[in-house]
C-alpha cells in the first residue's frame, strides 16, 4: 500500500474582535436547519469530519482513539452544530471556549454536495453569530493553503484579521488508515 508523502502548508492564524456587521439572507429554494449536537456520537462526528474535511486534508481527529476524541468532543467548553440542507447533513462548525475572552472556531466546513449552493457565506455568518452570543472578547481561527481557495478571503470579509503566519506539515492518511477508517465507520 502506498503511503502519501507529507505536504508543507502555509498556516494563517486569524482573530476577530467585534461581531460581523454583515447580514445575509437565508438561501432561497433550499431547506436549511442548523442544530446543536451536544453529546454527538463518535461515528457521526467522524462521518461529518471526513465528509467535510477529506478534500482539505483534515486528518488529526481521524487518527485519535475513541477515548481521545470523546474527551475533546464532550468537554463542556466544546460545542458542535450541524448544518442540514434539504434534510441531510451538509456541514458543521465547532468551537472551543479557551477562556472567558477567547473562543476558537476550530472547525468549519461544508460537505461536497453542499458546495456551490450559495450557502457557504451564510453558514459562516450563522456560525459567527452563534459564537458572538457568548460575548467573547475575540474569536480566533486558523486556516492554511490546503483549505478552500477563498477561505482566507471569506474570513477577512467577515472581520477576521491575520495575526500570525507559519509553516506546518500535513501527513495525509495512508491507504491502510483509509481502509481502517472505512472498516470501523
């Protein structure tokens, strides 16, 4: 089995210190719902994470044991909400309350079948509104050059500013890991 080589990435850390001033109408001719998922089952989370993150090389949480992942997901400071489009899961966002002042938008994205429907900007805005209801001093997030080509631009459009950049390495899932993941989920 082939093991993919590591990929060098350029990482951008961003922060937002005021709620977005933008408002967007809900997409037309599409049924949407955003539902919080407290106590999310691990197989459902892994499904969402894989479906949203496969094309962007999200791998970290797929490599975690059930115990490690449960500890993160069921931490009272962690919150996950799932986007449904026309009755089916279509994406999710996850945030982590680091302390009273800082909340990290740790994951945000759409599944492939939801891309191109014109809901990405709207969904990001809904995610940010949900986080700002907790009255943080700032929201932080991280993106890299493996993310959607317009991700950085979209974050900045809604009020995020870059605070630092750096280099990182992403090690894609090997064929063996992919088979193991498919077998167990």
